[in-house]
């Protein structure tokens, strides 16, 4: 007895056995919302996908459904490929702001063909939130704010030149490592270095010069 002969008696007594159409993409838990042809417990139900498939089911596919009640429905076959859906577009005039959405890739796009685009909240906040990456591309990026707070595990700055203008700079760190390939120069009106334990200075050549007094003070001073 082949497989079809063994399965046919089991399906003969099921409450529903027939075609259905998916009304959404297959979920991550292996279930999908389907619409039946009117027979069975109710026309719109959730079914478990119980058939091998090269890719998750997409909205608009015709499938073969079997089950006894609305809570025990199974997709046991795929009858047709997914229907082709064109991207939805709104405000498609070339001189207006355009919003495009592709249901297949689940990507949206807000574009301004000509001119500038402002996002303004006169009495509220503007939040940009993404589960993955947020990118800002532009010829120049400018931010004006009374306060800027950045919280991150890792920060990287890649630039040909970095300039910092500030009234006061306060830095706190457990460890600081700085590697300069050529010249490191500091110009200051006064300079003070406070070290709790050991201060280690090493160079191939050292030159110390003072215009006026030069003082060295310590309990013991070793030369040579």
C-alpha cells in the first residue's frame, strides 16, 4: 500500500479538507493565517504549517488545508506560488514628498525629489528607533543642542582631522592608551601632572629647558 492509500482514509473523516489562501506571511513559530472557502468552523483561521517548503509561506499563496476544528488545522500542501505584489506608493507626483512601501521586503521610503525636508515637533519630541542600524549620510552633519548625551559600549571615530573647541574638558577613565606616530604637542599656560604612585618617563633623547628656575625635589635623587 502506497503513502496516498494510507493517508486517504485518515483525511476522509476530517472536518475540513480542501484549499485555502494565506492572508499573511508565515510567522516565526511556523503558523500562518488562512482564509477557507466557507466550509469548516470559520472562514479565517490560524493553521500550523506541516509541509516541507523551500521558503516560508507568503501572503496570497493557495495551500491545502486539513483539520478537525479551528484549533487543529494544518497546511499539508502548497498549491500555488505566492502572488506578485507591486510596491504601494502614495503621493507619486514628482514635485511632492513621496512615501513608498514594498510589502515583500517590508521596506519603506520617504523621499523628497526636490528641495529640503524638515521634521518639526513644535511642542514634543522626535524619536528615531531601530532594532538594527541607524545611518545618517550627508555632505555635512550639524547638531545644535544645549546638552548631548551618548551611551554606547564601543565608540569609534575615523577622521582625517579632529578639532575640539571647549571652555572646559573633563575626562575620566580607568585606563588611557594613546599612540602617536609622529608629533604629540601640548601648548598650555600652565601644566600640572599629579600621579599617586609611579611616574615613568623613557625616551631615546630627552631635553629639559627652563627660562628661569628649574627645581628637582625628592628624598633621594639618583643620577647616572
